[in-house]
């Protein structure tokens, strides 16, 4: 059987191995077992991207199983290159289709990325609700924003309504920032070229 992980990927977990219907798969690959069974998984996004990038047989199984049983927390998703945003949206969409929740942790998310990720999640969550949820209840995504001074919560079905709430929260934050104490000051130092 071809390995389900690339050689550079590593998961450390010494917990209880699943005894469920996929035990034969876990018994053959301890790394797969650790990825799927760990109660809390902190990893680079590389471990989960194969869920939506299935170009080689079998490599999407472990990340799909993980997303099926977990929520997704993305720390500083704005650090990714703009060329990666399509893949990031696919991952968020897939999490929504599997019924998971997504948390974005960043103070510097560009508005276009926030809107794209919400739209991707909405589409995925709509598919999940059609299959697994109550088809008679309109889609309403619970969203929350937090910073050190404020927290806002709301439910949104349309990307436009969500984006208005997001913009209102960020504008309130921007108005509070000038009143905060300055923690660091930078100064440009002159640099003289050294002749070699």
C-alpha cells in the first residue's frame, strides 16, 4: 500500500488507537491513526490540504476523516500567498460540507479574503444542510468577532449581510486603536555601504 503521507510530514500522538470500522486502515499506518485519532491536532495546513487536492489515490483519506470529525482553526490565513487562496477556499468549503466549523485567527485579514472564505463556507454548509440538516430551515451561519475590547455575534445567510457586520466590527476597532497606548516605536537608522 502506498504511504498516505509525504516523507516530510510527521504527527506525534501516543493515544488510544480507534477500534472502529476503519481499524484495518489504522493498523497498517500509525501516522494515519495519529492524525485521525488525536483529540486536538495542531499542524501545518499541509496535513489537511490533500482533502481537497486529491490528485494521488488515497492521500485524501486521512485529512477527510480528520475534517469529518473536527473543526478547522486557521491561524493567520492572510500569511498565505494570494496564489494559495483558491486552495484555502476549497478547504473551508469542504469543512462546511462536512458539517464542521471554521475559526479564523488574525487581526489583519484583508476584506476580500474574509468575504471569499465566508462565501466558500456558506456554499459548503448549504450542501451539508441539504444532506444532513433540516432542509426546511433556512441557512443561517453563526458568526462571531472578538478582540481584546469587544465581541460581536450574529447569524448570516448571505455574504453581503455577513460582510456588513464584519465591516462594522473592523471600523469600530479602527476607531478605538488611536486611543491605545503605543507599545513600540520604530526608527530608521542610517546605513552606510561597506566596500568589499
